[in-house]
């Protein structure tokens, strides 16, 4: 199967390309810097659209978020359909729900609050409307992705875990997904023709304190957990709430990916 992957320099794209190549597929990674018109689709059986604008100051890049994540993404899906591509996989995000804490189940409405989430959800709706019997669409809404050399929040958590001797004890639940579990999930979506909206995540929920302890332990370090501080931190606003609150997919809607266990995933990530 020839599979075109956008976002050639992206973390997920590089890992997906390697996984598909190792498993006998014909992936091609392409740049999205010139937008949809710059992507060659000749002979592609499937497209995995991973390129996106993320982690930029929203007040400075409002137009860019909408143009790249929404308008150009929809244009690419339309071009793929016209080119006879059979399967279009669009990488979206858990943030389309707009929640900073809580459980996400089949009744949770989408209510994005950030430009990233808003632009992704707008693209989702229009891309889904293109689906028909000849053009299958799969929307993928992963939680936080982690793994070796992964940018973003996990990199910050890893640095902190390897420096701190103490950390608040938490009993929160977080949905997360290890990069190898995500690439395996994407492979199965492509191989088995899975369509609709999919929420892949690790088979196990993660608590922030457990993640920190396991990161430290992988380097032979020990972190002392302090119980009451964790309860206090979860009640604070801003970044504290994001780190210490629970945010997870209900098991009934999540595509659980347990190919690599949580403990092994942390070892490989550090």
C-alpha cells in the first residue's frame, strides 16, 4: 500500500514512516510547507495528514492556525478524494473537547477553547462531510503523545523528573499514548480500513506522580512523593491544574493500545 504522510520533519511522521517501512508498506513523507497544492498524491492508496501548526503563541498566529490546520487540511482531503485516494486519516486532538479535567465519554460534546482545538475541529467537520463509499475518512484524536525525543509537555516533565527529589503525590488519571503504540494504532487503521472517529490511547491510565517516579527510576533515581501537596496542586488554576488534574477517555470509547506496556514505554522514552 502506498501511503502519503504529511509533515516530513514531524515527530509522529518520522516514527510512522519507520514503522510502515518495517512492515512492508510503501510510505512517502512529504512537506506541507506549500500547503495542499504542494503535496503529490499520484498513486497513493491512503493519506495520513499529520502536518499542523501547534505550540505557537495564539495571539500572534491566529490566521496561521486556521489556514494550515483547517483550510489547507480540507483542501488536501478534497484533492485526495479527487485523485482517487481511498483512505484519508486526519490527525486531530483531544483538545477538541475543550476540557482541562474530567472524563470524556460518548456523550461529551466538542467545545474547543484554543485556536489549535478550534482549527482542528473545524477541519474535522468538513473532512468528514467528504466521506462516501469510495473515500473513507478516519479522524484520530490522541491524548498527549510521549516517547524518546518527543517535544512538548513530556520533554518538560522528563527534565523535571530527573532533577527533583520530591514531587506531589497524585491519584489523577491521564490518558496518554506512547509513540510506538500510536504508530501501531495508525498502522491498524490503515491496514484494516477503520473509518469514523478514533481515540487511541495506552491501555493503562497514568497518574502524573507515577510517571515522574518511573522516569526517575529508569535513571536510578528516587523521588519522594508528598500526599497533601498533590491534592492542593490539583485545585490550583492554570498550568498546575493541567498537570495534576484527571483528563482521560472512558474505556468504552478509547482504542486501547497495549502493544508496549507503560513501564516499558517509560524506559524506552528516557
